[in-house]
C-alpha cells in the first residue's frame, strides 16, 4: 500500500479494521488522495457492514466516496429527482421488479454515503438524521407508487361518493410516526406508520357515472387493506439488493388487532372515543411521508385537538410519567439499564419525554410549541420559559452526543442496538470513533450527559409520578403478577379471580371498547375499594375479603 493509505490506517480509530478494508475492497488500495484515504479509513474502522457492502460494489469507491461528493449533504429534491428518473419510465413500462431493485440499491448507496460523511466527521448530527430521513421518505413514496399502480392495474380505481352523491377518486396516504415522523431516523430504525384513506366506497375498472350504484364492486376497505399489505411486504422484503426498512404497525388503533388501514371517519371515531394518552404523544410526530399530502393534512387537522389538548386530567399526567418507568422495568434487559443510550436512565428517550410532556401540557394553548423535531422544540421551550436557556442547551448537546453514540453502535453491524459494549476493547474503539483520546474521557462524557438528562427528566417529568397513588400498578395488561401481590396483601382470597374482575371493570370485556375517561374513573374507584380492605401483616393475617 502507498504512503497515503498507510498514514490513514495509522491514524484510524481501528487500524486493523482499516487495513482489512483497504486490502479487501477492490480499488481502495489504489487511492492516492489523502482526504479520500482518511474517509475510507474512518468508514472501515466504524462499520464492517459498510466494508462488506463496498466489497460487493467496489465501483462506489470512486463514484460515491470521493471528497467532492461528501462535502455537503444531499437535499431531498435531488434525491427525489434521481429516483423519479428511473421510477416514471418503469411505471410506464410496468417494469415493477426492476424498479424495486434499483430503489433498494439506491437506498444502500445513499446510506453508505451518509455513513462516510458521518464517520469522516463531514456532517453534524442534525444533518445526518435529516439525510437518513430524507432517503426514507423518498424510498417509501416510490414504494407506494409502485404498489398502488400494480393494484390499480389488477383491480381498478377506488372511488367514494361526495355530499352530492357524485363519485370522487379516493386518496390514500402513509403517515410516519416516531423518529420517521420527526425526521430523526437512525441507521437501523424501524419505521412506524399508519395508513389512511379518504372514505368508504367502491372500486371500479372505469370511472363510474355520476350517482351510479356501486353494485357488487369491491369495497374501498378491501382495496386499501391489500395496498397496505403490499406496501409492508415490499418495504420489508429481503433480497440480494438488501431490504428497505422494517415496518412497525403496532402504533395503529387497536395495535396488532386493528385493521391495517382506516378511513378518516374511522380514525376520528376511534380517537374521539377511545384514544389514550400514549396515542396523543404518538401523534405529536405524525407527518405525511407518502401518498396524498392533502389527505394527510386533513387527517392532522382532524386530530389536532386530540394530540394538542387544551387541558389534561391529573391521571393523564401520571400516565405520561409512568410510561418511561414501565419501559425501564419491562423492556430493557437486566444489566443494560445504565448502558442503553436510548431507553436507559439519562438516555435519548428521556429528552424526548421532556419535550413531549411540555407539548402535551402547553402546546394546545401555545401553538408555537407544536412540532415534531426534538432539537428545534428544545429551543422553543427555552424561548417560552418552560426550560431555562442553559437546560435547553445542555439537553440539545446531550441529544446530539447520544445520537452520535447510537449511530456508531448501529453502523457496526447494521443492527438495531442502543447498548454500549461491555467489553473494554469495544468501549475503546467506540471512544476513538467518537473522537476521544481515550476510553476514560469518553465514559466521563457519557456520565456527564446522562446524569444531566436524568436530573432534568426527574425535575420536569418523573416528578409528576410522585403524587400518583402507589396502592396498585398503573395498568392491567402485563402487570397481572404485580396485581396479584397487591390483592393478596389486601386480603383477597382469590387474587387471580379478583384481578380478572377488576380488569374487566376498568377495560370492559374483550369484545368491547372502553374510553380512557371510563378507565380512569374505574381505576380511581378501585383505589378506594382497596383502601377499605384490611391489609395482611403476615401469614396469620385477618380474614380475607372475597371479590366476586
């Protein structure tokens, strides 16, 4: 290898990985530009997954990973222009399989480019997460176009009748939630989505005559269910060109038991009657990522008062505080709470909870606090005196730091992980990739940021939990064992049976929906009932009080 490459290898965060990359990626060893060699060494050091991708596509060394292509982030318009350049001819020629293949290669190439800019320290955190999100938007929009066109060719076009009985084409859109909605994706994010169509109606091969009867035509719901299923399948399909994204539909109404797609009226009915506090928070980041923008705007207008209420009950505030606590207890594996930079103590999720709690409490009356992106909202919270200037600044710095750590963890092997390595060599490599002189300096920075985040979180969010009744768990599902302990301690002879009765009292039978207000009232009444029950002081406690 030449002197330029040897110098880049010796300066890399992981010289052994860097050398392996230059030796195994065809054409890499012939690089003579010192800046390109530095970028390649950084990429090889931080991501064996990207090294393996370059081995499959060695031509990208010169077509993608040259300094002039990496100096600035690509804009969304340019990405869309490139994809439309092959998408529109493919739609006209009905070459769907070829278009999907090119789209997957486009995604892989762009993620390689972004990773090189990131590891080469050519882009900051807001730029990186925005670029990753822009690539996702373009890929999801193109996938929807391809899936819908295929379905229309086979089944026809869905229509619905307006107020005058005239048939109108029925629109469809994909709304992004979570990090997708907030344009804050990481390298291995799931994409959380829900599917919306305008109204119920029927599918016609040819445009229907005004006020013509639907007859035996396929209903719109069946069409859009198939479209949603096709979209999910194509986005998640594993091929030799890789996959696009993992789709997560669990945030839709009724979760896994709910329909894939709903009409506007269906969503309005659900959220107005049965919407819960976590669904308010989930919708804070809702954004159109594919399909008809006008329909998406109508949906967001429809749920505006639900996601930004002018007031909330005390029980809802306690529920917000309890969400994160349940995550710590139920989701994070033992021994990882302090190492999980997303869900652990002082992690990314706690910064997001500070922001979203402030929005839930104040954005209904202060529209300038409405929005989906964490960093701009931290600035707004300071502007409106809901956070001190130094608190907002420190939280923003912690957010960027922790997101950078998360990115380097995920680029390692393209896995969805948020956990700091436990082994010293892994920690040392991560410290070098983050630009620290040594492991101790890196770990001190982690401790400083997470401690500040935790203190701020407890001050602004977890404090709401302190006034919550501690008599029993805050929910039923997933807490049966805890409930049985509480009920046994309050002298119930058959805690299992008592639990089932209380659960049905609060949530209704399995086949029925219960509003959040009804559940809150039921939980409050259950608290009073338990307060009247004699407590066991030990094995020889007083006679139990049966509940049946």
